C-alpha cells in the first residue's frame, strides 16, 4: 500500500487517497472530473484499479479485465467519456506491465484497449520512464511483384 508523508500532518495511505491529494495540490481538479457524473466515473475506475487490477491478477483475471475495458472503451476516447482524467493515468500505469507482455494478436483482439492505451502513453507527461509499447502493424506483403 503506497504511503505519502506530508510536511503538515500524518501521512496519507492508499493509491486513491494519495492521487486525489496530489491532484488537488497541483490545482488540477479537472483530472477528477467536472460534473458529478464524471467524478463518480473517475472514482469508479480508481476503485476498479485498486480492487481488480492490483489484486495480483491471474491470466484469466487479466483476460476478463481486458475484455471489460475493451467493451467499455468501444464508444469512448477516455475512461470517463470524452475527458482525460486521473482514471486514465492510473489505469495506464496499472496496465503497462500487462500491455508490454501482449502479443500482436492479443493487442488486435483488444483493439479498443490498445487504441486507448497508445493514446494515453503519448499524452504529454504521462509515460515518464516507462517503455513505449509498440502497436504498429508491419505489412508483410505488398501488392507489388
């Protein structure tokens, strides 16, 4: 469990608590959502990250998570709809080890997750020191003879 030691008061414990605190400290409240509904969706995905993704997932759990995310992202740019939020950042970091290990075929199977993940990893300031996950398909054959 992550802990953040602050200069004024007791330390903060837990991913969601620390992340929300840092967002407020940075005066980036829009990352928590603008409307009540967006805020609820962001919290939902943060909770999903902590309870489902960080739970030492088995291969089967990971497949279910990717399937669920793929369906959710079918008609959305970001997890909370059309706005970039803390949910996208923390889910990106939680999914990075999973996405690194996927084969090209698996990435194609979860096309919406791959599209979203690739978009988030190129969002300014998000990827930091993590490796860039490659999604480019190389053409093996051309029409030229």
